[in-house]
């Protein structure tokens, strides 16, 4: 099994509803995001997936979020937790790559093609949420 990872970052504000603590107040983070792709079959060039394609998709999704108040996104239902942000980014990557003819959805068992495995969202250097696509 091979795995490749690319990273991007963005800055955004948010607050959490239904949370009893300081994060219920508007605050911001400098998010770091990792996108992981796995698979057991390499392409004719000896690569699992071209880093350039994955990086472009990840950066485009992060650009949508950059310098925004994440609570303004209907997707997050007023609770833009790191977990929900990771799920949003994963869906965005899959959508963008699908539009370019790259299917990174999880394959059937035994199919070794590349697939988007996980997205990590770091709010700080020590706090990370991971969304694993199943």
C-alpha cells in the first residue's frame, strides 16, 4: 500500500454553538490541512497520484474558506468544528477532482486504485481532527 500526502493552510474565524467554554466566542485559527491518498497500484509514471492535481484541489477548497467566518457557511449548521471542516474539505476535493475526471472515491475491495483516504485539520500544532472516508 502506498500513501501520498499534500498540505495547505487557511485562516478563518468561527464560534461553536452548543459549547460551554471559550470556543463559543468568535475566535480564529491558522488552520493546517493534510489530504492523504492511498492505493496499491501505481500509474504508468510510477506514481500513485500526481501531487500537483491533489495539491491544486486541496488549495482550491481551502481558498474558499480562507479569511471567512465559517459560521456563515450553511454546510456547518452554525457549528464549524474541526471535524466538520475536515469533512467539508474531503467532499470538496472529491468534487473538484471528479470534475477533472479523477475518481478518488473509495474503491471496492481488491481494487488497488488511488483513493482519498483521510483529511486532517489542525486548529493548532497540537489539536487535530481527522475525517476518514469509508
